[in-house]
C-alpha cells in the first residue's frame, strides 16, 4: 500500500502542477492584455507591465490552487481508470475510504503550501506590484476609493483612554513608501462639533516618531459660546496657524493606507485582522474585510474538498465518458466554484450575512455534493 500511495501522490502532484502552470500562463496572457491600454501613458512601459503582472502571479496561483487540484486529481484518477490501474488497486484491497485518506494526505500538504503562499508570499508581492506601477507612472497616482482620494477615520483618546475627539482624514494621493500628499483633516469633539480643519502638502511617517506634515495650514474654530459672557464672545474668533513642519501625533499608520492599495482578498490574514480592529475602534463597517479574512481561513481547505469531489470520477467507466469529458466537467465545476465564491461574497456584503457563513458556504456546498455522490456510488 505504501508503494501505491507514493505512486498516487506523485501522479496527482505532477498533474496538479502541470494544470496550475497552464492556468497561470492563460491568466498571464489575459492580465497582459488588460495592461495594454496603459502602456505608453505616464511613462508606463511594456517591461513595467510585464514586471507588474509577474508580481501578481503568486496571488493568481493562490486563487487557482483549488481548481488546479480538482482538474489534476480528476485527470490522474481518470487515467488510472482508463488504464485499468484503478481496478487493480481496488482488487488489491484499496477501499474507497483508504483511497480518500490518501487524497486527504496529499490535500493537507497542498493546503499548508497554499497557506504559506497566501500569507507570506502573495501579499508582499502584491504590494510590490502596486509600488512598481506607482514608480513607473511617477509615483503621483494613488489608489482612490473616491474621486476626492482616500478617506479614513481616526479616534483621539485622552490619557485615561476615553475618546477625546474624532478625525476624518482625507489623503488625495498615496505614493510609494507611504509617501502621501494633499492632506485634509477635519477634527470634531465628542459631540461631533467641528473644532479645526488642517491641510498639509505632504505627510511622511517615521517609526517611533509618527507623522511629519509639511506646509501645514490649520484653521481652529471657536468653541461653544452660547453661555459665554459678552467679553468672551468678543474674544472668540477663528484662528489660522501656518507651520512649515508639524509633528502630528496619531495612531494611524501607513499600513492603513496600504490597505487601500491592495485588494482585501489579496491581503495577509494578520493585516486584515489589524485593519478590522481599526475599523471597529472607529465604529466603521467591517463586513467586506471580515469576509476576506474568513475566506483566507477557509479558501485553502477548498483544495481538500475539490479532491474529494474528484474521487467519484474514478468510478466512472471510460464508456460513460472519456478522459477529456471528465476534464471538461472538472473545468466547469472549478469555474462554478470560483463564481460561487465571488457571488456569495457580493451577496453577503449587500445583505449583511454573517461573514463566516459567506466564506464557508461554497466549500460546504461542494463537500455535500461530493459526499452525496460517493454515497450514491457505494450504494448502487
């Protein structure tokens, strides 16, 4: 049985790698076609586009691993069935349960590799890809959530840990290395009454020192004067303070702006958890990032689910459909699974479904289909 297990593992691994490289080549072509419209604009050259697409390949590999595992396993099992090797394995005492255990063994190894790819390789490569694009275009075009730029919310706390003020920060441009330009900061008190408006030309973050803003203009508004005396009302006025360089204390870090550059689905789970905590502290919606976070936990396990789904194809005789038909069926199932993930993510965001349910439901549906098919095969 050990020899059979090694043989099975080697065949599935080689077939999965072949399918994965084929899919990556296909998506590389499509991604390059998508970049053609930008080549020649703002200094963006063909080699920049090629470098950019190459850096996004780890993210593509992460996304395509379950589909590659499904097609690779279907191809391997179908080939074994066509050559009567699967029949010999069954006659030699390999039960369906033992065969599934062998598939689960190699599947867990692929899951571990996919976790490493999604947490430690893909996110840095994706950030570097976006920096390459910014550098190629002069580093002046940031990613914009709105036409006015990126908006984030920050909470100012007093030494006792209580909320002292709220800040709504607008940064129009986010460049490479967290180089930010065109700041606007609207600061409100705890009752959401505007206290000051600050504008700055640039902002630079230094670890341990915080932000340094340049060419700062701060407009300080007078406080509530409804119960003030006549002299206090006369003294109350708007103040405009201009500063060349201002040390600006804030718990806001460049990583928060980096979130705006990289899609949530391509971020590391740890970064997602930190940003979700930041949004929760600032009483902002977290559903989109929670769905991405739970998907990071569940998506690699879809590899195991897909391999279990491929198992019934080994019991289909060649006369019931050739190897090519089975591969085609695997491709269609993989595409349907990928589309189901995207569809449920959007529906869950629109209908505020529980993020953990949205992330786990596609894999659970496919797993139920696979187990039902295996049960039907065993019963017939």
